[in-house]
């Protein structure tokens, strides 16, 4: 008698309830399909697509392997094909709920997700903005140091002595800073005035024998490898070349570079642009 009473009570709660609103029954696959039809039929026509969207959203809510997108997509596809798998995911959140309650549950979860993502995006935006600001300050400080080291009178020519013709980069370097210089890193641009494309644009470095103390100057004659771009025989024949040298970095007496770390500000700005686009979408109520 007690078992019969419990069965009737359960059927009343799930199938109709005293308020007459059908509820989901996930006890078996057949019961789920029957209750789904009942719940759908009880909803106004405009609400039915919302219910299906809510069911899809809730069935995928447990798939959170963001580090492995392929595994996540596979799990979602398997759940969509396998009614038993989907029902196992849905049962804890679906059983006993009405259609409007399921729609509201999915809406609440979507809002929680949106808020969580919005907080994470804004936190990362703030971090990147601080890093970019620090990068600007660092670049300014580095530029102030490098601006005190002067490369002057740059010339490119060929030293023709018997069988040992070789290209030469000649210039004067002056250390106007307050620390000794051990090594320089520079970019050379070899071009002809009036031409829009340089003949050569190459980075090079040179360790100064004995270093360069503050206030000292040296006239340097560097001999690049004859088999490098500097040794192009076509350049040897030209008399209209102008050499520009741009100082990129220096090492102090201890071997520490002023601008040693690579600048990744461009990558950070691209990331920041993407995050701001996401922030806009999330602020408008979208879930990404």
C-alpha cells in the first residue's frame, strides 16, 4: 500500500503536479521523451525554441576541457548522438523541473558564465595595459641611455690591397654616457639617395677591444665577411652609396645589455585589441 502511494505521488509530482504544469521525468529514456513532449506542448509557441536551446546548453555545461578544444568538441558530439550520455548529464538538473524553470536555469547559468568571462577578460586587459605602460617607460629609459652613444661619419667602401679585397664599415663611436661600453649592436642601411629601396639592411655587432669608457671615442674599421651581403660584388662597383648606422643595443663592462629582452609589445597590443572586442560582446550580454 505504501509503495502504491509513493508511485502515485511521484507520478503526480512529475507528470502533472497540482498546478497542472508538466515536469521533466529523466528516470528512463522513454519517460524523458514522453515528458519532453508534454513540457513542449504546454509552452507557448515562442517559448519552445528557448527550451530546446536551454536543453542543448545544459547538456554541454559539464564539458569544460578548454585546454583541449578537440576533446571538448568530441565530447559534445558524442553527447549529442548518444541519448543515454546526454540524459546522464541532464538528469541532475532537469528531473522534476517545468519548462519555464529549465529555461530560467539555463539563462541563469549563461549569465554566470558571462559574468565570469567578463571578469577574466577585464583582469587580463588591466594586466596587459600595465605591462605596456611599463614597456613604454623601459623603452624611454633605454632610449635615453642609447641616445648618449653616438655613431658618426659612417662609410662603406672596399679595401683593395692585392688579392685581399674586402668590404669595410668605418665610423666613429663616442661614449657620452656614464658607463663603459663593451659591445655594440647596430643595424646598417646601405642605400643610394633617390632610391626608395635600400641595397642592404643588416644587423651586426662588434666587441670593442678594451671597451669604451665614458667620454672616450674610437675610430672603428670593421671588415664584414666577404661572403655575406656586405660582400656583394655589385656594391663594390658603386660610388653612390650612403651608409646609415642605427644603434640598437649595447653591453656594459659586465656584459649586461641595455635593451636585452625582446620587445613583445606588438603581440600584446594585438591581444589587447581582441580582448576589448570580447569585452564589448560580453558587456552587451553575449556569451563567448
